[in-house]
């Protein structure tokens, strides 16, 4: 996530905004678990995996909105 952004900008926001940092960490955790479950490495029931995928997308959307708000303020 935020691969197309300047790494320094992302790191600055991670340091400055506790909510962004918490969401970012949660997204990374969910991404890892979903990836492992899809690969068959982590056995997760399909219903739980579906909930995790929705939470991951919701978290990504919230992160993007925070990012957009920050970049809009700086321009």
C-alpha cells in the first residue's frame, strides 16, 4: 500500500498520526493473514476469512482517506 508514494512521506505520517499508524499496522497484519490463508499455509474457516478480507478493504479505504486528507492540506 502507498507503493507509489514517497517513502519519506509515508514514514512521516506514520510517525505523526497514531490513528494512521494503527490502521496501517492492522492492514499489514490482515494482509499477511489473508495471503497465508489463500496460500493454504494458515487454516482459517471461509466465513472468518471473508470477514478478514472485508475488514482489510475497509481499513485500506480509511487509510486512503487519511492520506488524501493529509495531501490535500499540504497543497
